[in-house]
């Protein structure tokens, strides 16, 4: 069944390329690549974010509401009509993130999101409960496609704790037109030149070896949201390093 449910804390860090390479070197023997990151290769992640016409969801997130939520359509690589993509709800409450997602073909996802044709919940690979939650959020909030964000990612899991995930995102681009996954990457950059967005996602405590490595390199967390950064930088003159 194409469903993944995550409950975890997430910390984000802005690194230089040198820091990212050194952190990976210091993590050797502790990590295993995720299925898309064989041999450490970067892979393309594409996302279309949905919001109200007045950007209510991202506005509430920026205001640091205790409860925040997002809806997005995600693909790994540029998809074709029958490629499996993922509809995801991300929620955060008191610092704990929850992600629920279900997979379906791009054709089915676009029929649903653009034309309102809800997929048959009995379709193989679709979880009816997650789809029902997504449909309620989409219709009750009158959500429409607002933003396309793409990036190149490297990702690893801890060899000892599958709930620990490390991701390194580069070439983060955003735009407000051509809001469909088949268009591929493009848009304005959201990171300063030469920076890498490192995300540490943990269900349990962060292991001592990683804490020591990050402390030795003086890697400190920042507050950064790709979608919030896109929203705040739609005027290039307001570009910020982090939000």
C-alpha cells in the first residue's frame, strides 16, 4: 500500500559545500543511502504546493501558529502520466512534524487536483483514509496550486536507526507559473550561492556520533522553510538567507 506516515522532529542547517562534504566524511560507516541516492548521487525532487487564493496556509505558518499544515504533490524525477507521485499532507504541532501521504499515478492526481475527479479509494496503492483527509482539506480550504519548488537531493538513513534521516538539498528553485510536474525544474533560487540546506529528521534522540561531529564543525540550526522562503521572496528585492 502506497502510504507513509512519519512523526518526527526536524532541524535545518545552512552549510557550505565544504561543510556538507566534511560532515558526510565524518559520518562514514554510520549511514546507508535511501533508494533514490545510490552511490551518493543527487536526485531531483519536484513539489507543487497548494494554498488558498490568499495564501492562508503559508501565512499562518510564518506567523508561527501552534498548528500548521501544508498540502503538496511530489514526484521524484520528472514524471510521465503513469508515474507514481505522492499527495502529501504535512502538519506540525508544538514542533513535532507529521507527514501522511499516498501514491497514485500522475494522471489520476491531476484529474483530482485540477478537475475535481476524486480517485476511486479502492484503487490499488491508494489509502482511503489518507485520501479522505486530503480531500477534506482540499475542499474545505478551497486549495489551488500556488507554487512549484524543485531541488536536487542527497539522502541517507542511519544504519542503526531507520527513523533518523539526513538530507542535503541543492539548487532549490521556485516559481509561480507552469505549476505542473512534467514542466521540470526552473525558477529563481531560494538559497544563497554556494549554500546547502541540510535537514536532520529524527524520531528518537540524535546519536552521539552525529552530535559530536556537528558540534566539532560548529553547525547550528536555523529556521528555514522552502515554501515560506518562496512566499517571502516573490519580490527579488526581499531575498533573505533564512526565515
